[in-house]
C-alpha cells in the first residue's frame, strides 16, 4: 500500500520521490535562496535527514549503498554520502560535463551513467570521479538510461532505443 505525500510531510515542495531499499523513501524539497535542502525520510523509523545542494531543479536520482546522486537542471550531478551520519550534509562530489539538464541516472558496478537533454550520455568512473566516456549516438535529448544485465540501454526523443 502506497503512502500519500504532501508538502507538509517534508516541509516544502516535493519534486521527486524515490523508494530506496524496503523502507527508505527520499523526497526532494526546495527552499528559497542559493541552496536547497533535500530531505530523506525513513518511513519505518520516522528518522529524517537533510542534504544541502544547489537550488537548481533536481531532475533525476540514483543511489548505491554508500552514495546518493542527483542530476540537476544546470547539467551537474551532485553526490552525498548515504546514509549520512550527520543530519545536515553538504555534497561530497559535484560532477560537471553536461551542457543541459541531467534527466536520467543509472549505476552499474563502479560506473554512473547520466543521460541529458544535451543529447549525450556520460559514463563516470566512481573510483576516480572522472568522466571516462561520452556517447553521442542520439540525435535528440536522451530521456532514459538503464543498466540491465551488464548492458546499457538508452532511449531518446529521436524515437530510438540503443543498446
């Protein structure tokens, strides 16, 4: 049975929800100013965490056992340690390289893949924290990237799915 969320649950505007593991749900909220607060709510224990980041729109999210990633409207990818020991955590990593919003993220082993409205997919090595490859096969905005069975699939507004 799903949970109904409204702005009173997390204290602001909910931009995106992601279910993590069995009980952890993340909701993104914004505040005025140069920074936004991204809040996480453990639906089993009620524990709340706050992550500080840019005030730009969060378009996508992905998570590993240790890091939370958010693709933003300004083309960056923000990363926080997760779960955080501190309740007010600043980003530990900012990946830059896309020219337009990052609207899809997917993780396979130690690689993060980002799809953007700039028509590209970037592969990021999570150990070195560097972009190791840029794929520019699509002729329009990349709308989704998905890691599946050791393969990367992508789709685009050019009406194609690529493997």
